[in-house]
């Protein structure tokens, strides 16, 4: 008899016992009562046994008897999942009080891979970080010209700055070893951070594009900080700028003027191998000075404006890039850089972080977002970039 059949029989016996009790037939009632007790004991035993059997079914079989999974798709990072994105923006929009236990577990799992993460910082979702970096790539001139390395952890890397010279080897001759002058450049990590403020009204408006605001705001402030450092940074707590290690190709005869001949000298100061990929880099005010220069023989302007949409202006046949953070024409300034800027390496560490400051600016009806990124940069081969330096003042 199945458990269901036993329960059905129990229901019939209980109904029958009620009839005997109402009729005052105690002998029949006592017999039915004994049958109910016996059947009840059987039902309880059956239920207990089924419960044990169900529990055994939950125990996985030994690993050797299980088929090997065939799914070869790469495992997603936690920050790429919709669950993490939802948890992140719940914390951002509604504050710490809205964070659930499941949210905290997600954040902790991510932070375990971020040794520098302390003090309530959250790692940005992959989609948000990618948006910030894409906007920075458009804004930072050096990011368009340099070599970019992306790392998943904070660690220093060593790159070779020279490899010595190869030699012709006679039959059965020995291969030369790397020269003793083999140079290396170490690239580490520097943190760039900023606090942006958002009004509570915008933050609590579910229709407002908060992700877009965060992307735009952080990309703008990070871009300005990066551009200055990648050009003129001293390497102390920030990247070492390309102008710091670049070689001086030309020093002008005047402190505030540049001649056409000096531009030609700068062009040929760079080795021909680098010239094929070289770009001129200067500030807006320097561009204005150079646009007035003419070829002494033909009278044509040396500066050639780009005639096709999206194509850069050219100078001596090479493209020109403009940065607001390049020094202006002034005494002792490095006003123009010319070279293969792919020899400058930028190393980014994935995992931009953000902390929600939901109390600090509450008096003004605002919420602060403190964000940071970790990056570094060095010119690996100094001879690949030559600068035009203005004459020192009297």
C-alpha cells in the first residue's frame, strides 16, 4: 500500500470512528480507534523513511562517476554579470542601507581580488569601466599615440629599453650574448582620483542616466589628469611624462620664435626608422606660430591642413596632434615633440573603484562619488622621441 493509499484509508477510518462515537457504540469505536493508531504509526514511519531517501538523493555521486562538463565557454568575471551591475547601482542610488546580504557577498568576492580595495570602495561593473575608458581613449592624445598594456592586478612590470647588437656568426661560431648595457624600464602603478557631486534629485530619478553621468564625469577629470602626467609628469606619485625622457633634437636660436630651418633640423634629428611612424605633438599656441611659417624657396606654407574629414593636419608630411598640456613657446620650454610615440607605454590596471559618500554632502542635497583608477607610463626608448627646446632666457 502506498503512502497516499494509507492516508486515504486513514481518512475513511476517522470518518467511521465518528459514526460509532455518535451512535454510542463504544466497542466498535474502540476497535476503529486502535486501527487508526496502528495506521498512523505506519504513515509516520513511511514519511520518515521517504525523508531519509530524499536526503540521500541530494548527495552528489563520486567525481569519477560523473561526466566531464563539455562547456568550454570562458567563465564570466563577477563584475560582468547583471547581478553585480544591479547590486552596484542599488548601492549607488539608494545608499548602504539598501545593500542586501547577497549584494555584500558579491562585493566581497570582487574585493578579494583587489588588494588595494579598502574603506568601502566598490569596483565598477565591467560595462561602466569600459565606457569610462572608451571616452578617455578619445580625449587623451597620448592614449591615441602610445602603446597600451592592460593588467588585471597591481604589479610592476619590466620592459627592455635596448637589446644590444646582433653579430655575423662564422660557421660553427658562438652566438653573442646580450650586451652588458642591456637596459630595462620598470612601470608600476599610480592612483589618480577625484570626487564628483550629484544632486539627490537626479540620483533618485529612476529615468535619469546615472551611468552616463558617472562615465562622462570621471572620464573628463581622469583625462585631464592623465594628459598632463603622460606629457610632463615627474614620475613621483604619477607617470613619468614623455617630455622628461625624450631627447633634445634642436635648441632654438631665439627664446620665443621658431624658424623653418629649426623644424627641418628637428625632423632629421629623429632616426629614419622612427620617422615612418612619427607624429608632431604641440600645444594650440605653438600651432598658431607654425601655421605662419613658409617655405623659403616656394613661399608655400609648411603647415598643411587636413582636407579630408577625420584626417589630421600635417607638417613636413607627418601628422600633427594638439594637446592643451604641451608647453607654450617660451624660454627654455619644450614646445614641440616629434617621434614614434608608440615607444611610450601606458600600463592600466583593471578595476576602477568608486566609493559612495552619501552623508558627507547631505547638507547641500548632494551625494559624492569618490573614484580612482591606477595607471603608469614611461618612454621606453628615449631616442624614439625628439623635442624642440626653446633657448633659455637671459
